[in-house]
């Protein structure tokens, strides 16, 4: 079950890098500046 979740998360992140993601946190992240992971790790 955990493996499936990791695979799903990786697929979502990959899709988010390809095009605009569906605002999961209520506000869009500037993908081209690679702040998705940064803002998630350091809020």
C-alpha cells in the first residue's frame, strides 16, 4: 500500500512539473522557479 502511495505521489509531482498543478494548497506555486518542494519543506 505504501509503495502505491509513493508511486502515486511521484506521478502527481511529475505531472505538476509538466503543467500547472491543481492548486493543492489553495495557492499555485511558481513551478518554473522550483519552489514547490522548497515551500512544502520550509513553510
